[in-house]
């Protein structure tokens, strides 16, 4: 695992929040539920759950990140340990789950989180959507993973040669509802200053940065956990050819 440095501006972030398709606002069918969730979050800004209190192996955000880094190194070097994949562990986590990382990952079938990070049952709480874009439902899922289950780390995981990003770069009309998540990626194009080289990969990185900033700035629950030091949110780019995950900042 290595690092990619970058920056996402607030102005571009606000543009992204207002883009149609998959938006951060609730849909008509779910607005009541979302409004209620927001009201509850404001009334009880620091929810405490039995899962958080009783987790016998709670990690700090940095410890969780190091565990992921080590797992990916093992995967790349073909030294996988396949931890927590026994029948005994399956039965253990059937009673309760304590994931140490929550992920917002692209749905691509070539990016299986538990495999590329060499983890097992109950280790990762994964939300998958094409283009690893933030949705209302995705935010709710990540809030649950962190504030209720106690995950101290969120990773937004994109990948090399992402089809959703390629579609955003091409800008061609798409059938059905495919265009919804593509629209949420398009503003990332404005952050790419040079069009030379691998444009798709540059937008992959810019899109990861955008989605990280959305999570940091649009969820009261996540913001409170970040400010208290109980949560870290980072981005990652998976290389389809080597298996390595590069951290994106």
C-alpha cells in the first residue's frame, strides 16, 4: 500500500452535492425516513450501543488502517493468511458483529474487499455501488457501521479502469438508470487539470477524493465521530493488475 496525495475543494464539493441522478437528498419514497433519521441524529448526537461498549477487540482508527495495510501487503505478496474464515469464527460472528472497517466500494466483481485485504467473516462492513459514489442509503449504512457497530475506519475504495468513471469521461447518453451514478462522478472531471496521460485513472482518484469529502461534510454522525477522534475516513485506489491498494489523500 502506498499513498496518492490530492485535494478536493469545497466549491466543487457543493456542485457535486447539487448534481441530479443519485443525489444526497432523500428520494420521494424515502424522505420521511431520512428526515426522521436526521432528527434523531440531532437529538442524540453521540449514540452509544451495546455493540460499541462490549467489543472485546476494539481498534483505534490508525490500528484499523494498519491492519488493512498489512492484509493488502500479504495479498499482493501471495502470503494470504485467510484469517477469521473458519467454521468456528463463522459461528462466533453469527451472534454479533464487530467490523473494524466500513467500506464504500465500487461494485466491480474484480474488487472483492475481503480477499484483497486478506480478511474474514465479520471484519469488514461493505457498501458497494458502481463508481463508489455516495448515496443517502450509503451514508445511512456507514453511519450504522460506525456509530452502532463501532467501526473506527471508513475507506472509500475505487479502482483502476473503473467502467463507471470511463462512462463519465465519455459523457455519452446511457440507457435506463445507469446514468444516475455516472452523473455523481462527472464533477470530478473539473478537478483534473491536465488531460494528458491516463485521464480515466486521474478521474478515478479525483472521484475517490470527492466521495470522501461528501462523507465528511454531509453526515452529522460521521462528523461527530471524526471530531472526537473515534473515526478516520480515507480513500483507496485498487490496481486491477497488481492487487495493490494505494491510499488516496
